[in-house]
C-alpha cells in the first residue's frame, strides 16, 4: 500500500529559514519546496464523519423530495437553479478564502482545513472540463426536478445511487 508519508521526510530542525520543524520536504526533490502533509481522518473521527454523512444524506433525500413535490413540475427550472446557486455559494465559501494571496492567509486557511495549497499552476490550468461537468450536472439537476414529482421517494434514492456505477462505466468508455 502506498503511503503519502513515505514520499516525504519530516524536518526535525529549523536550520534553514524556509523549513520549519514539523513540516515535510519531498524525498528525491531538490527544488526546496516544503509541503504540509494533509491530515488523515482515522478511528473515532472517521466513524463520526461516516455517521454524520449517513444522517445528513438521509435528511437531504427527504428534503429534496419534499421540495420537488412542493414546487411541482411547473417551477422545476427555478428549483434546479436555486439548488445550483447553493452549490456555487457553498463551494465558494470553501474555495475563495483559500485563494487569498495577502500575507499567506489562503495557505494558512488551506492548512487549517487539512488541504494542500492552491498553487499558481492549478490556477492557470484550463477550466473547460469543469465548465462542461458543471453544465451537465446542472442539466441533471433540472431533469431530476422535472421527474421528481411523478417518481416515488424510494425510487429517487435508487436512481440517485445508480449514478455511481454509471459514472464508472462511462469513465471506462469515454476516458480523459
């Protein structure tokens, strides 16, 4: 099994001003970059996260069914746009503070969240694929809203869960 820690050496002394005790440097690399190894969730913390995921996932499916029934097919476009707006807001709350360049604030926020820093190379990478995925997800949400009124709740859950194997199959058929 491959371990992230196996690729890094822990720095025990702070002889260099770029390297602080407790940070890691990548083995075999001489470019001088020091990285923080992300926090791994294990034990009770993992159990707690899984229980919360099951709990909130169940509530999510019930509330979506109630929402779609309340607005019906007539307002399904506006319901799907509201859901997509919430995706943008929640995603923005997680990503935007990490982009702040002032005095390394974004890097500190990333390390507090247990995530790697957003590098300049990541910011300059092409975003076209993400735009396409977002448009397809938006269409999927709209079609879900259209058909949810006429689909019983237990079948909606089954259909939503079938997305995982279908995504895996399509990833094999259409790689890249």
